C-alpha cells in the first residue's frame, strides 16, 4: 500500500507532525522501532515503582507549545510539577503525552526503518527490519539526526552537500540513567537536585513527584554528559556502583532494593541546526526533532509543528 506520508519515529516531534497532518486530512503512517510511543519522554515500571527515565519535566515558553500544554492539561494528560510554577509533567507519568497524541493515528510499532530509497516514480521506498518494505509519497524523519542520516545513507540518498555537512555536525551527548528503589523515604527534595559537579546531573524522586505512590522511594539518577561518555560501555554493576555512591547523601541511609540501568545513546544534541526543521520539496523529504528545534521537549514539539506546517503547505500545491 502507498501512503501519502510516512513518518519515522513516534517521539514527540513525529507524533505532533502526524497529529497536525492527520487533522488536515492527510493519510499518514508512523513507523516506530520500539514497543511504546513517546521516544525520550519515557516511563518505566520496575515492580510497583514508576520512573520517568528520560525527560523529567518540560517548560513551555512559546505560545504554540503553551497551547499544546493547555490542551493536555484540559485532557488530564499533563499537570504542574508539585511545588513548581513553570515545570509540567505527564499524567499519570511522562509517557502519557505520547499515548494521548497517538489516539486515532496509524502507528506501526516494533518497525525499525533501516533504509529509505527514492524510487524512479518519485516516491519513497522504506525497508523495515524483518517486515519488508512500504511506499510513501513523502517522508518525514524524526529520529536523532545521526540515525536519520544512517537511514538515508543506507538507501543511497544524496542530499545537497552543504546541508549534509550541517546535518553531520549535529551530535548528541549520551546519558546513563539509573533507576533506584529504596526501602524507605529519600532525602531528595520534591523539586529534585541538579548537582553542579560530579558524576550526576539530576536526582529526582518519582514518589515525591507524585507518579510512583506504591513504594517508599523511586529515584531517577541521570549521569552527567562527561561521566556518561567516559563510562557508556562499562558493565552495569560497575556503572551502578559509581552512581549509587554519588547519590548516597540523598538516600537518608536507606537500603537499595533494586537498580535498573538505561543507556541513552542519543540523549540531547550538543549542537543544533539553527532552523526549526528541514523540508526539501524536490525530494519530498523532511527532518524534525530536538536537533532542530532545541534540546528539550519544547524544542522537539516546535520542530514537529514547524515541519507539519511546511508539509501541509506542500500538500495544498
Ligand atoms: C535522560 C534524558 C533527560 C532529559 N530531560 C529532559 C527534561 O527534563 N526536560 C526537557 O524538556 N527535555 C529533556 N530531555 C530531552 C527530551 O526528552 C527530548 O528533547 C525530546 O523528547 C526529543 O523528542 P524527539 O521527537 O525529537 O525525539 P525522540 O523522542 O528520540 O523520538 C524519536 C523516535 O524515533 C524512533 N526511531 C529511531 N530510529 C528509528 C528507526 N530507524 N525506525 C523507526 N523508529 C526509529 C525512536 O525509537 C524514538 O521513539 C531529556 C532527554 C533524556 C534522554
């Protein structure tokens, strides 16, 4: 079957692009390599404990994103971080935002796109790992930029040289995330901790945040970019021990019940593109994501909205 638009990635930028285009009557298919939606706005359950393991909260400064957040609040999908006036969280947890945006969209999960080729007929052919191929008239890539470029490279797509060089220059920090269940309450303040040195850059207690009521403490630890780069490939036990040691002052002497390590290879862009998205009408190809809109949830959202606007204009001509 040939779709009007294929979108690779069901993170916030891909879902918002899809949402806007479907609301304008386009036929859209979203292909997502994971089992869930939301990308880096991810929530993980470990036994009774619930952790936001990627984005911890989001801010909304731009009126276009403020309008999205307002809609999510009305729908019961977002709420204020307890005690904060400017931080927003997903309800009941971060992954709720992706689930909410997915309603009514055609999303194929566990579909990893490995290559995109321009067909002689002017459409796109996408290879999907272990699931054959699909065709689409237009292609939108919303994975972290190195992953999007790998898809195009595998299909032999030649981008304008200057654009290709600018895209190649977008690289990402890794982030090691350790999810820790304690046997008693932590000393992490409700607003979390942002250490300004050492191995950690974030300590947040999901119980105090209000998303994990069934355990005494469920702490998300995010390692700094320097630590994550240095220790990315090290064994889980070694990394966990180092991060637990760094977080010990906030554990109130409590015992550690479980730890789960997640390795984010592409956590946040080090450098940004400088424009909210890319749309190449001659190739009917678009790219969006936080590598374009800015290294935050809001940046990803604004990028998706910007690209949806460009594609919608193209569809009208
Ligand atoms: C540890 C961490 C902490 C963060 N903290 C914050 C925070 O507190 N506040 C904040 O505002 N932002 C934070 N961020 C950043 C924020 O999460 C991101 O900027 C935003 O979620 C990016 O959305 P996106 O749509 O651009 O990309 P993603 O969410 O990465 O979505 C891309 C999607 O594409 C899929 N994909 C990739 N390759 C393929 C393929 N070949 N085929 C099919 N699908 C594919 C992925 O599985 C993913 O679902 C954090 C990020 C991390 C990792």
